[in-house]
C-alpha cells in the first residue's frame, strides 16, 4: 500500500486550444445575457 501512494504522478497535461476555439468562446460570452426578475433567471443568447 505504501508503494502505491509514494510515487508521484506526472503533471497534468493541458490540451492545446486553437485560436478559433477562443474566438468562439469570446463571441458566446459577449452574446450571453442573463436577466434576473424576482426569483427567476432568464438566459438569452443575442445573435
């Protein structure tokens, strides 16, 4: 049991993200609007 937990795992390798993915996420976040009315929350995507 001691041998299992004593070894260190390799560091996490993050996936590479292309510029088109970043542009898509930025455009989505700019178009997303959240409107709160009393206890309700409405999410709208303004395209």
